């Protein structure tokens, strides 16, 4: 249980931090797509007897770079590029799963299994969290500028397109850590929901990140507690706790206005 | 020479300038957007000396913004060459400031007025370095100049349209460039804001800055523009002095 909590908190922290940029830049659809497109990578790794983390990581990075490349070319809009990559990769994952006799083997991949978190997963989640926090700390001012005014970022040579690609790659890393905790189908929630709850109130990116981390950690803690006591699916409990936080945040803001 | 950041942004000239070069030289320039067969502008030949104030006039879609964007390095040239302060386009970022149109900014981004102005100092900081006391003092001075100091802690979306336009001017000033590209600086603002911005722009001209302004507004005051150029039918032509 301690291991599950730690894995959940680490995934929650890095997803919440990067989620602020994903939500604010209206890239939530991309976040949602990422959590689905990791499926073929995970299934491939599972069938090969390799840690699913590496399979998920490979598929997520391929998605991030693929969507970035496709949408930079002007033949296809970004949302269409994401839609095409999402459905194609997910279908590939389902096809690979259908080659195996039982879908039950993949329950943990799809819906998460915090009880199956190994020590190695914790190290990987810890490394990703350090990497994400370090990247954000180093280039936050350029990320901010590229988000609020990409043209000016380009004028001063801060390369907003590269900022965007970097953001996609960091997001891919964050989603992969979340997949272990809440499963492929619900990993988006850790990326989007705490950030969305925080941004309802935020006056600065730093404030939004801090609030999103608190919402995320609270959701993981409450979700695991409920899951433990009532024998609920841990992933679903965490996501529902985050959704409740968003609901309260939004409602209070609406009433206040 | 301005201090060069340790990790400067892409392709900055490193502070090496050709001081006797004109501010802008266009040689047979053709401009257009990717995917469009017809160019927006073609056969543009123009030389603008330093310290001059130039107006680009024309209807919507005539190519005023397109011309400014090409000088700012936001739009690749289809043909020809543009020399900016003796350098190629995009090689002297710290000496070229660009004031975008109001609609090009994500005003819903969670950012304070003070922090937004500070982005004008980033070109002098480069990668990894955060704004320090010197930059904050300079940013506050620009906020004072544009009468935004009392609003410094507000979110940028809490300002009126005119205040947001003044904010853009404040950031452009903090950039500290010799060449300023101004895209519709008076667009959709009231008389009071217009007067303040006009005063600031006249002061910049008096300081010897080169100003290239895209506008269909001629209320800049007498003597502000040294020359006016009309854009239409894909061509640029000099307007006869009134």
C-alpha cells in the first residue's frame, strides 16, 4: 500500500505540473490521446516479457513526436492528426490483445493496478518526476512566453515550436508514470483534471501548478484510502476523487462570481 | 554594446552590429503564405534609413502585417532578400521589437501584468536566467510610463482592451530595440489610450528609433511619419507627400 501511495503521488505531481500547460494551451485532447496510444507499446512489452513501462514510454514518445511532426506540416490540422494517431494506435493495441486468449491479462494495463507497483516502477516514476520538475524549472519562462504569445517568442528566437515538442515529450513521460497507477484508459484524468481544477482559480502558472499538485495528491490519497476500505478499483477511485475536486472548485467559483 | 546573455536565444548576432547599415533593405522581396499560390506582395524594393518613421497603409488583407511579420522572422520569404540593421532576418533579435496585433495574444493565460511586461526583457537574459532586480526595476519604469503601475498585480485578462494595448507597448519598450515593428498599435482603443500611446511613440521617434507602423489610422499627429507607403494589389508604392 505504501508503494502504491508513493507511485500515485509521484505520478500525480508530474502530471499536475505539466497538466497546467496542457490544459491552458488547449491540448487536453492530446493528453487524452496519449493515454490511449500507449496501449500497443504496453501490450507489445507485456507479450515480450519486458517491463510495460518501456513499451508505454516508446509508444508515448512515438505519439508525441508523430503528432508534433504531422501538425507542423500544414496538410493536416492538429486535432485531426491526434485523432488519426489515437485511433490507429489504439486499434493496433486492441488487435495485439486479441492475439492473446484472455483479455483478463490486460486488466492491469487498462484500468491500473497500484498493488502491482514494483520497486523498479517507483525508481522510474521518481526519475521521471525529477526530470519533469527540472525541465519545467529551467525553461518555465520560455514555456510561459510560448504559451501566451508564441509570435513574440519566435521573434526573440526562443523557438516556440521546439518548446512545444519538448512539452509533448515531457507530457508523454508523465502519462507513462500515470498509466501504471490508474491504467491506460484513465491516465488522462491525472494530467487534465487537477490542472483544470486549479486553473479555475489560478492567477499565475506557478500558483496553478502548486494548486494542481495539491489536488492531485489529495485525489491519490483519498482514492487509495477509499479503494482499500471499500474494495473499489484503485484507478477509478483516484479519478473520481479528482473529478469531485474539480466539481467543487468549479462550483465554488461559479457561486463566487 | 549591450551585454550578451550566456545562453542566448537562437541566432542572435552576439552584439556585433553594422552601425552604418540602413535599418531595413528589401530587395525584390516576394511574400506569401504556405499553400497559397498567389503571393501577398511581390517586387518589394525599399530602403529605410535608421531613425526614420514609416507608415504602411492599406486595406485589410493588403499585406501590412505580412510585411512586418517577414521582417520579424515570423514568415519565410518566397523570394528576394531583407536586410535588417545589416543582418539577415532573425539574426539580430535584441534590436528588433515587434508589437503584435491585440488578437494574437492568449489573454486568458494566467499571468500578471508585471510578469507580462517582464517578457520584454527575456531577449537580454537568454535561456535559464530569470529576471532579476535590474529587469524588475526597468519593467516597473515601463509600467509607470504607460500608466499601468497600479494594475501591475492584476491578471492580464482583467485589463480593458486599451490597457492591454498599452501593456503590449510597455513590453515593446522594455525590449529596448532600435527597430520597432508596430502592427496596428491604435486598433480598437479609446481616445485616452490613443493619446498616451501616441505620446510614447513620438518620444521613441525623438530618441532616434526606427519605427515601421502598419496602420490604416492617420491620427498619429503631424510630422510623425517621415514617409508613407501604400500596399494594394500585391504591390508597395510610396505615397506622394501631402
